[in-house]
C-alpha cells in the first residue's frame, strides 16, 4: 500500500498571517524545501521506504510536482501533475481581464513581475519548463482543456519540451474539463491511470481495470499512449524501481490555500 502524509508547508492557511506570507517569493524555494524535509522525516521515522516517493498535486501542487522532478531531479521516484503550472511567466501573462485586481497580489506571491527584467529572470529560475532537460523520473500530466485559471498551454509546453529532449511522458487531456476534473467518468479514468502509474513506479498493488485504462487511453495524447500499455497481471511481480541514492517513500502535503494541494505518496 501507500502511506500519505499531509504537510502544512509554508503558505498554508490556518496558522496565522506570518506563516501564510512566508511563502511569498518562495515557489521552488523554501516551499519546496518543506516538502523535501517532510520526505526525509518520513524516512527517518520508518514510515516510507527509500526511493519510493511520488510527488502528486494539482494547480500549485502540480507546479510543485513539476518542480520536484526538475529542481531536485533524483529525489522523487515519480510525479503526477494535475492542471499544473510549468512557467510562471506565461501564467502571469495569461491572467484574464477580470483577474487584474488580483494580479498584483499574485505577482507578490510568486515573487516577481515578468514585465520587469529582474522579476522575469527570477520567475524563469523557478519555472520547471526551463529545466525540462533535467527530468529523469516518470511523469504523468493531467489537464482540462477549458481551464480558465491554469491554461492548457502550461501542460502542453512542458510535454513538448520533454519530447524535444527525448524524455517519455504520459499526458491525459480532458476536453470537457476545466481547473480540475469534475465529471465522475473522467475522474475514474484519471484514477485508473494513476493507479497503474504508481504500480509501475512504486510497486504497489493495482486493480488495473481495463475499462478505466481504456478510458484514459482515449484522452491520452497519441504520442504518449505507450506509457499506458496494459499493466501486468496481479500475479506478475511489479517492476522494481531503480534509483540513485536519493528519494523516499511517500508523502502527501496539502495547502488549503484556494483549495490547492500537493501530495507525496509514500511506498510503505
């Protein structure tokens, strides 16, 4: 099975203003360090197995998953990004007009204004897109084509960058979804694909329902379907994950801030 640890990384609400604002300008910085610290704690406490952590999240959590595989490319065994942000510059420039009153606050949170050369340079330095060539671990990306908050292009561009570097990636694009998956058949398809993905990379048990996997294959980009090949039968031992020295079992971390979440799934 998998252990799941919920981490109140800096920026989480409910702990006072100082804790909330401690996240400003720390995307890819100390916010990411909080996740790494949680994984190392889980390992010290024998909650998770070394080299068996999957970082999983949506929205900001999707960014955190992409950052985990680019800024610390050998720390996690695999990653799942759901409606994740790959480039803080393109995100900031994509805000719709009705978001303009909120834009200044958002720029403060992410740490820079792309209109300012220094701010743009900082945002690029913590944007996973610019480090796609570092990705060494399996990655599952999920997005809704009608997402008004994090446009589909955020996933498209990192998938294209990975393919440019010859790095395999699985990409599920749901044409009838937005910022997250709300329709039950789509959620089940994503969960079925996610279960098979974790089975392949962390070694947990898998129901591997062919109906759900078939639904996932139908929304997968044609050039990424190879990673959704039929899973081995339950009698077949899972493929062991070969890793270098770093890594961890599994963890979940969640920020209640705007309902964003990041999960670290630990192989216990």
